[in-house]
C-alpha cells in the first residue's frame, strides 16, 4: 500500500475554503430560514394598549415591530373603556403584518354650543357652560336644557338621542327677551284697568254717600228745597250707585285677567 501525504499548506487552504463555504451557507440560511418579520398596529383612537402573548408591547400606533416569525395572540386593550379584543395573527418572514382596528366606543358623545357662549347645559345634572363636550354619555334619549346666566335670554329645551359610538352636536342661538312683550302689554293694560275701575268705584261710592245724605236730609226738612231738587239728588245718588257697581265689576274682572296673564 502506498500512503499519500497531503502537504500542510494545501490542507490549510482546503480547510479555509470549507469554512468560507460554511459561512456563506449560514449567511444564506440567516436570510431565509431564520429571517424575522414585522408588525404594525394602528388603531382609532390612538393610545390603545397592544399585547402579544400576554406581553405588553406598547400603546398604539406600533410601527415596524421586529418579531420572530410565527403565530401570536394579539390583544388590544382600551384603558379608558376597560374593554378588549383578541385575535390570532401570523408573522411571516421578511414581511410587515399590518393590523388596523377601529375601537368603537360603548359610549356616545354630546357637544353643545350656544350663541352667546357661557350658557349652562343640564340633563340629569349640569354638564358645564358652553361650549361643552362629554364623550362618556350612555346611549339613550336625553332632555337637554340650555340656560344662560343672563335672565334676559330665553332658555332652550331640546330632546336628543345619542347612539352608541356616535357623536351628537347641538348648536343653538339663544333669543333675547324683548323689552316689552305682548304679555307685558296685556299686564300693563289690565293693571291700569284694574286700578282705574277700583278708583272709579271709590269716587262713585263717595258721591253716592254724599247725595244719599242730602236726599235723606231734604226728605226730613222738605221746606228747605224744592221737590225738583230732591228728585235731582235722588237721580245723582242712583247714578253714583250704578257707577260704583260698574267700577267694582270692571276692576274685579281686570284683576282676574291680570292673574290669568301672569300665570301663563
């Protein structure tokens, strides 16, 4: 048998070539078999907590998060509403998996504006002065009252329905109360008529008492005046009595009308 010996220099060169080949293969494998993927999570609204397999990743938006390829459990948690959604995702090699979610609120929103501003908005409780926004309204029907601190502005009452996850806007212009409304005019007329009626009745009552006294006196001493003067006193007495009754009736009816206008 013949034994062939390989020179050490050639052996060393062969080993180097093998190592170079192995490194090249490993480099190729690292770009294929052992490549990473990426995850992007966008939510509406922002600020939603992102969890992968019970590990907190961060608040949305998450952009190009580098991950090993494989299957993950993705959980999105709304810290405000204390609600969450869970789904499975798969991260592929050298690919960016994009997740876009709209987290629908279980509440509704109410926005109220008024002209002029500063009016108090009330439902079951005061929401504050306009402009006011409440993003945590339970869905349902509400009776909204808008009342300005200046009493010359007339209040507004409006019924609104707030759906879940939606925003309702209410914009109102408050009307200023006129200096003299029709109601004020009726108050003035009826008040004046009431006063005039009772004053008339008081004056007529005084005249009645005066003429009645003179008439009774002339009946006792008829020689002091003629019969025609006695008849004149009697006529004036009866006229004063009628005027007193009419004045009392007019004043009373006007007073009742004034109370009715004031009530309504």
